[in-house]
C-alpha cells in the first residue's frame, strides 16, 4: 500500500510516520524541507519537497498514492481560514485527479458546528470539500491537544494560566501520539469505506480547574488557572503580534464552543484513547518549565 503523509515532522505527523514504518510501510512524506526529518527517519521514507498551498505540486507528489493523511498547514501568522481554503484546494485536486482511494483528515471537535467556531470553521470547510469528492474519508474530530500547553511555557513558569472558558466546563483533552495511532490504524485498515467521522477524545474530559491540579501534581510546581475576559485575551494575542483575523480565529475556537456545545460523537470505547495528561506532562512538560530553563 502506498501511503502519503503530510506534516511528517508535526506533533501528530511524526508519530503517524513512525507507526507506519513499524507496520512495514515505507510512507511518502510531503514537507517543505526534507532536511527537517530526523536522520533515522530519512532512510525509512520517501521524502518529497512540497508546499501544501501549491496544488500542482501536491497533485504531482501524490500520484499513485492509495491513501493520504492530510493536515491543513497554517503559518501561525496570517488568516488561518484563508490558508485552510488554499490547502483545501490542493487536497481536493490531488484526490480527484489522482483518484486517491482514501483520506484520513485531521479535523477537530467543533467542526460539526460548521460555522461559528473560529479557526475550526476552516477545518469544517475542508471536511465538506472532501465529502464532495466522493472519496472514502475519515474525519478525525480531535480534542484539545496536550501540546497546546507548550505555547504557554512562560505562563506555566509564572504559575498562572489564563483562559476564557468557564473553569468548570469539561472538554476532551488528547495526546497527539494517540491521534497518530488512530490515524495510522485507519490508513492501514481495509474494513471501512464511505464517509466516517472518528472522534479522538483522549482518556477523559477535563475542566481547566482539573488541568491546573493535574499540572501542579505532574510538574511539582503550583499552577493556577484564571478566567479572563474575551477582550483581555484579545489584547494579549494582539500584543503577541497576531493580525486581527488570526486573533478572532483563535478566540473563536473557545467562544464558539463555550455555550451549550456538545460534541457530535459521545465518549465511547471507539473515541477514548489511553494517554493521560498527567503522564504526558510528567514526561514532556515538567523539565521544560524548570527554573533553569530559559
């Protein structure tokens, strides 16, 4: 089976690649700079330099591919909805022109709303576009990534995380490696077809208050969580250098899921994955917020 993987050095993609290699597959990996691949990975994959916003390049890179793991790229600087739209054009052309048999798409909890969830709306549009191709597709509706906490290292060292969600509102939290295992399993399994939605909810729904307690225990540092106003968060994002469209897209991922939102897929054996936030934080976060880390 010929499988292509986008964002192969990302939090999820790198684990997808490793899982496929362990399964005996030599994946084709698409990325701007193949030099970013770890040395031990380069000998196990076929690397193709590709800009995912360049539809012609994506089509060329995915010829003869049987299955594709697609992640919409984003620069983190511009309007993510516009960037997702450009990437969607690329994957739709690739799927259509190359008659790719199946796609696993990394989407998000909240995409089922279709509108009103900030950056997640761009993922919803990709879901709709892929559905329109008629390809066998699994949309992975992922919970809140543990690795999002890595953007908050300064706040964690200071001992206070600031959020705009109610502190007692539970939501799904998930390890990227767990998402990768679900993605790779879907890519390799012949036992599904048509349009599928697969939620990846992690082991438990957590409130921000519970997250603070878990991080305190896992890191050995007191970490509190404080709710601030939407405008206060806007000011912080602007101060960080985000353009206005990005500010609103980031904010919308919280405000859009804040009022009476219930994920389309309930928590079941199918949607629950094993890695706990406590274990991940102890292994991956504790040393990064130590006093001697600059």
